[in-house]
C-alpha cells in the first residue's frame, strides 16, 4: 500500500481515534485531580483529624459542658493592614462577665487552612480579652475559641469575613 493510500485511509477512518483521545483525556484529568489533591497542600484538611475522631467521647463531653455552662463569647475583629486584632467578651448565661484564666483562639482562613494561627489572648478587663496576629489573607475565616476557668472549659466557634490586607486600612471586619 502506498503512503498516499494509507493517509487517505486514515483520514477517512478518523473516527477510530476518538476513543484513544477520550481515554488519554480521562487519564490526564485523573492524574491532574490526584496530584492537586495530594501534592503540596492538603486542601483545608483538619490537622490530626484521626485523633479528633478517636476522641469522639471527649468531644461529646465538651459539647455537653458547653450546653451546661451556656457562656456567650462576643467577638470584635479589627484590621489595620495585615495586623488583625481580636477582642472577645466572655459572659455567662446571666450576662455576668467571666474572668477566665486562659483564652486561646485558633484563627483559620478558609481558603488557605494551612496558614492557621493560634493565639493566646491577654486580659484587658474583667471578661474582656484581646490579642492580635498578622495575616494578609482576606475572605472567610473560622475562629475556634477555648475559654478555661479552673476546671471549666468552654469552646465555641464562629466565622467572619476579613478584608484583604491591602484593602483593610483600619477596617472593622465582620
């Protein structure tokens, strides 16, 4: 068979390349998906989730303690450039301020969970605690609060939208 005849035959039977192209596309897409899921960053996975899942009873006990205490954590977040200032007011169910021994907050940007920051807040006044952290990341953030007063421990979480550092000169976030 001549070279011209082979090319004309391949051209007329080009439909047979469609499954090969589709299979190649499927393999490339699958490879790209797996690589984006496992290389470099865990796409917002919870660190030590296996330990958290294994200690489900402790998590359930903490939720029961939160229900018994019924404390209220009221946040106030301000941004000055990349500097974020977090102020928390901690009150009991009767609106009496709680002068806790220790208040810690884990600050997690939703779109880049690896950039999470944990801060210990200092006492400003009775029941009012504040602290700051630096992060230029804007968007939705999750704040996980742990308030400890003696044997009592209260946990809470809330989400707020923070402006990006370039646009947040003295902004009040919320």
